[in-house]
C-alpha cells in the first residue's frame, strides 16, 4: 500500500488536468470486457484512461486479474505516467499470476537500461517489490548494473532493492555478492546513497543478528558522520540509528562523535532529535563525569527535549514516554526544567498522567515546595483518575524526599478534611506507605484517619486502614472495636480486605491477648471454616499453626520489624532500562518493553546494552544506574503488591529443631510445651482452659477441612492449652491426652495427616461425619460417614444405625467406577445382627486399584447397593482425601 501511495503521489506531478475521482464512481456491469477493449486500443490516451480505471477498480477491491495480459502489453510505452500505473498493477497481481508475470521480465530488463534514470530506478524498484521466485532470478543482472549506475537516484533505489531481495532469497543475495557491493556504497559520494545503504544493511542485520554486516570502524564512522549533515531527515535517522550500535574505543572518540552529532538536536523533525538523543545518551556513558564537556552536553540535551513538549498531544506523549526513560537514567539533565512538566488545563489525560510521573521523578529538596503546591491544586480537579494519581504523587514525594515528609502529611490531612470520598481513600492508602517509610513518626494522624472509617468503600483503602489499625493497635484504645466492625461483613469483603483483616486481628491478639481472644477465635473460624478462598484458608491455617506450636515464633514472624520501603516503587529494572535507552525513538521506548516482547519472529530479539562507564562511577542523582558501571548493589526493598499480602509466611519451616539428647518430659507447669495455642511462649498471654471434648459442627463431605470448633470463651481445645492457663479463669486443670506424647510433625502436611503417623498431636484431622443416607430412603437403615487416613491407609468410616423395627444382617458394599479407582480393599466387616435402635461403627479400608472412569465433578464417588436394597447417593470426596489419594497413588 505504501508503494501504491508513493506511485499515485508521483503521478500527480504529470499534471492530469481532469480530476481522477470519476474513475472510482462507475458501477457498470460487464465493464471488464469494455476495459479489455480499451486496453488494446491504438489510441494512447484511451489506453491510459483504461489503465487508470483498472487501477481504480483494484484500489476499491475489485478483482481485475483477468486483465493481466492486456495490462502487461501496455508496458511498451514511452509515457512515464502510464508505465508507473502498469508497474503498480504488476506489483499487486504478480504473486497471484506468476506465470503471466514472466512476460514482463524482458520489459523490466530493457527499462533498467533506459536513458531516463527515473525509468531505470522505477524498473528496479518494481522488480524488487514483485515477490515471485521466478522473477528474482532475472533481477540479479539488472540490479548489479543499477548498484553501480552513474546516477545516485538509481543507486539509492537499488540499495533498498537489495534488502527486499534478501528478504525473498537471502542465499541468492550472498551468492551474487550484493552484500559486498552494498558495503561499498557506504563510501559513496552521495549522502542519500550512503543513508539508503546503511538502512538496507541495518535491516538485513536485524534479521540475521550474527552476520556482522555492519562492521563499523573509525573510518566508516567518519564517512557516516560526513554524510549526516547533507542527507534528508529520514536518511539522518538511518545513520544515527547505525551510529547508536557503535561502541567507541575510548572517551576521546566518544567525545568527538558527540560533538558532531550534537547539531542534530536542533533539527525540526522530532524523530531526528530523539535519534540524536539516543546516540548521545549511549556515548555519554564513556565520558568521565568530571570532564567539562560532560556538563556542557547535559545542558545541551535539555532544550530539545523541552521543545518536543510544545508539539501536538500525540507527539508530546511519545516525547514524555522517552523523557521518562531519560530521567530515570540521568535526572540531572532536566532537574531545572520542572515547570515544563506542570499540567495544562487542556492536556489530554494520557499527557497529564505522564507529566505527573515525570514530576515525581524530578522532585528534590530544592523544588519540593513548588511540586507540592502544584499537586495540591491537581487534587481539586474534576477528573477523578487524575485526582487519584495526584494524591498518590504527594505520598510518593514524602517517600522520596524525607525533608518534605512532614509537609506532605500535612497536605494529605488537608485533603482528608475536604471529605471528598475518593480523595480521602487515596490519602489513607498513601499514608499507610508513609508509615512504612517513617515508622513511629507520624502516628499522631491516626485519630484523624479513624474518623473517616465509615466512608471507606474501596477495597484498597479499607485494607490500608485495617493495616494501620493492626500495626498500631497498642496506640488505639478501641482497636478491637474498629476491627470487629470490619469483621461483621467479613464474607462480603474482597479477598484483599479479608487477608489484611485476618493479619491485623492476629497482630492485635499478640499485642492485647486478654481482650481479643474471642475476636481472634472468630476470625480464625471464618477464615478456615467458612471461606472458599484457598489463600485465605492457607493463611488462617498458618496463623493457627504458628500460634499453637510456637507462640514466640508467631510473635517474631507476625510482629517482625518490617523493611523500609524504597524511594521509588515503579522504577524500571536497571538492565531493562539500559536496553530501552538503546531503543529511544522506537516503539520499545513508548511501550517501555524490549522489542522481543512484542515483535514476532527473529527480528528485534537482539538485546542491546549501554557501554561501560569510563568516568568516576554513575551519577549521584541516579542511584539505579550502577549496573552500567559494573557495580553490584542490593536491590532496594519495594512496597509489596496488594495481591501478595501473604508475604513469606508460606516459606516458613515449622518443623521442630532436631535434638541430640533425649526429649525431657513435660513439666507439670506447662504440660503441652510448644503446643500451647496462643500461649505458653507469650509472657503477657493469660491462660486458657484446655478442653478435652471438642464439639464438632455438622459439615458436608465436600466442604474444605477446618480446625476444631471453639467455644465463645475458650480458645484452646484440641489445639492445645495448659492447666496453668486454665487456672487463671477458675477452670479445673485438664489432663493431657495420651496421644499428645506422640511427636509433632512440622509443616502444613499434618493438617491432613499426610505424615501417615498414628496419634498425631496436631493435624490428624478428618471431617466430621455427615448423613449420607437417611433412614426414610433406605427402609430404616441410616448411614453417616466420612473419610480418613489411619496408619497410612485411606478408610471410609461409617456409622450404621437401625431405625427400623426389625433386625438387619448380611451387610455388603460395592463401589461404582470413579475418577480415582477407589474400591474396597476387603469385605465390609459388620458385627451382625444390627438390632432396632442400635448403631455400630464400621471402618472400610480403601484401595486405588479399582476401575477408573472420569466423574463430574472429579471428586464424585458413588457406592452401589447396600443391605435392604439401599443405595448410597453420590458424595464428593473432601479436599484432604483427594490429597491422600494422590499421595497413596504416588
């Protein structure tokens, strides 16, 4: 299409006095025959009119390929306009009519020797655009002649044709020696020929990264720099992009190149300016920082970048995306140009947001007052998205410039007083980050934040407020009441809020254990029993295990000192930034992604890096660029994303440390030792009575496993406790169960008894039995059951109850095919007879070697007939049993 556009534009110079729009308005039927007759007319004018009609039909999508031989016959003409139209037709239909296209070869070869250089260039350009293998064979000789043509217009056209031919048949180009001829054209006397030769070699090199076609050396670079001043703007871009791939030998050569490229910064074309900036940004890495020219170059880079921001919004956006990269690498370039990035009232939102981001990157102690005043003004705008970004920018200023933190907090409090809902919520989110950066410094504002608790309706703001309450619970008198108010609608909250609420209440309990036992019990129950979210359940189980096995570790983990957040949370990774700097002025610099992330195929996958610095280290104001100097620094801590609130808890090793000596017996004062739930290891924790009989709430087989139920006033039960703790509540001392003498297995596996041990103190948990078959559906036989693992064997544990008036005997069970091949490992052993109103416990061992058939859902399990024509309905295997099955099979 680009070729067509170029051709049509060139046709206008021949001054057709009548308008060409008429060729696009015809709707006649049978016009193919009319056109065929006109194309074979003896009158040249009529023939030209016919070709124009054919091109018009082709342009609007009509199939005029049937006229191919008639159009080709029109090539034998001296009329340049007609010849261009015919070539345009050939480029479009040659691929679909390759045999017919051969007819035009003789004319192409003849035109390549025409006295008119325009016709010679047109012929070789058209042959290069016809992607037919049969024609490329005939293209070689005319192309060789055109590459050495006396006219520079023909040579520059032939140079581009080599790249096109290489794309069609790379081996042919290499065998014919066209690449060597192309390299020779770099030394051509005409700058446009040099530019096109560089463009062709660069394109070929991109598709063959290891070919080393552009073997740049000081002599070649000197020729390119000489041609740079005289070629067109697009030629300058080709040459500058080629220069950016060169690595100077030393700082003197680097300075020399920079001096000759610097005048391009004042070019009217923004693409030339950005290409020049790319070259200078790369070669600056080689200059010593104490060199006078280095400071001069920094000053020269600012004005052209500022000038780009006076263009139309679309160009401004492209310029701002590139400036964003430049500022991250070298903020000193634009540190005195802050006002340029102040937002204008009529800027599009995409320009406003980019300017806002750059303002934060340029913020420093010298200009922070000016920036804050501007941001406060932005926070009163009508565009909600922009206002949110402005409020967050104030928080980023506080984190980046420590001296301004107090002023930023004061500004945020002023914004909170406006009572504008979305402003208040964004302010609370950023104040949370300020607390992370400056702990124990600005907590006096918490009271003001709590006043706005009821107005928070966005998950991120609610989660931030909950974090603040949990983190500073000891300073908030009614922290338990505040968190309890969130707990009332726990199931309606987003996952982000639920996770934060769980953590905050556990923090509160560790700080105020006496007042919050019921609250922590409630949230643990909600998280582990009533939630379907696996992340929330896992965190609930982890906290439960931490509090019950080692309270000291729980306190160290949950209340650990948090690392300070970094100054910038959205800086591009240094290695990626280096690569993007090498792609300034391209799509990569707009997307902020390397070309390999969005360019398909082999093109663009070569990763570029900045050269090593020859100076005294990197810029003081650019701490993220040390990788270019070969320095190795630890990456700064960053604010964790809201989706990663679980942190590193899942990496905890909860296995008790191995002891070399014999395990001492538990003392009478603390019979459960490390198994005390929420106690024992905490000096300030009040004792809780141990329950020996744990009531179990009814639970369907398909429900997720949950910890034992807790009473409203107790938090211990099966999870542990101590007599000493119970004494404080006036409860009688409890006796430790015998099974608690078994070793405690670490990790979350024990929640499902994956260790395979018997009598596990922690986690040998099986879901409570539920009624699988009511008596009214089985003639008086009621069956309730569950699944468990005993001594490494999966068992189906059932209670058979005779609700009928007659005796029951001869019990048997049969499984239908299921997804896991579950089948009885032996006969059903029931002590018969089963008298009326009598119940009996039965355990049926299961194996996984039965017939397999995929069920929907996968965990569906059906049993066949049981005694008295009773058929068990389908039941779903609970999650722990599925884990057990997989473990057994493996």
